C-alpha cells in the first residue's frame, strides 16, 4: 500500500513538472510571436511614414526620408536572403556574420538620419547630405553584393543538381528502351569451319562429292540445332510454287466466304 502511494505521488509530481514546463514553453512562444508581430507592425508604420514624407515634404526632409527608406529596404532584403539560405548552405554563416557587422553600421546611420529629421537647422543638414548619401550608398551596395552573391550561389547549386538529374534520367530512359539496341550476332564459332570445307579432310577425291553433301547437311543441321540467328539463314532457296486458294490463310478482319448452293 505504501509503495502504491509513493508511485502515485511520483507520477503526480512528474505530471505537475511536465505541465509547468509546457506552460512556460507555450508562454515563451506566444511572447516571441507577439514581439515579432509588434516589430513587424512598427516597421510597416515607419516605412509608410517615410514614403509619405518622401513625397509630401520635398527638400531636406524628403531627402532624409528617401535615404532611410533605401537603407532599410536593402538591409532587410539581404537579411532575409542570408537567414533563409544559411539553413540549406552552411557556407553562408560567414557571410551572415559579415552582414551582422554591416548591420551595426546601418543601424548607426539610420539613427543618425532619424535624429536629423528633427533637426531645425536645415542648412546644416543640407551641408551634411552628400556625406550621408555616400555612406548610405556604400552600406546599401555592400548589402546588395552579399545578397546577389548568395542568390547566384543558390542558383548555381540548383543548376548543377538539375544537370545531374537530367543525366540520370537520360540513362534511365536508355535502359528502359533496351530493345532499340542492335543485337549482337550469336553465331557458333566453329560453324563456318565445319560447313565451309567439308571435303578437304576426305581421303579420296572420288568420295568428295558424297562426303561434301553429307557434311554440308550435317553442318546445316548442327547450326540450326545449336544456335538461333536473327539474320537470314544460308540455305538454298526453295522452288517457287503457286499459292493454293484452299490453303490461303484467313485473318480475323475478313468475312467468311459464302458457300454456293448446289442444285
């Protein structure tokens, strides 16, 4: 009885621990999902505001909004390509590390552009715009280089895989059409020697014709019995005889001949 109570207590404790663990995992997953949703919504709102300022406020403010929008778009596209590709190609991990270092410069530049949007001195901003534009173009160009290199690498792997698959399919198709290959000649090696010179080994010339006829017949019968050839047999042509109408072969698509009645 005491053992049953101990076992029941252990099972109850295990169930409680498992329930707490699953609850914590579910809460963490829900929190991550909410954080991603909030971050995505915040980015969407910021991008929409930047597009609006780009077209609604020409001048320095519109130029700053355009720089921020181009920088954020390029960095976000490169990040998505690298994080998606590193799952299939581990060689992109180094490229992803370089992109993380580049992202630090990109975030710094984005924060600086964001502060300058609230700067009241427009002349100072206009004086700094060439330097800001150059920095933005350098960071965006580096991000685009990583992104297109990763895409070209993935496309090259896909092309190589497709080429290897096509070669295997061609080999399999050729193996399936094995009957199209020309068959090898299956003649007996000693058939020509046995039937070609039948009377050469005879002791006398008087018996040459008879021996030759017998040896020729034996050679033909031996060749016919010992091998099967797909080519025409080297036999004498038979006499052409007239075709007998009564023994004419019938075919299933022909109608049966009508018999004439006798009187």
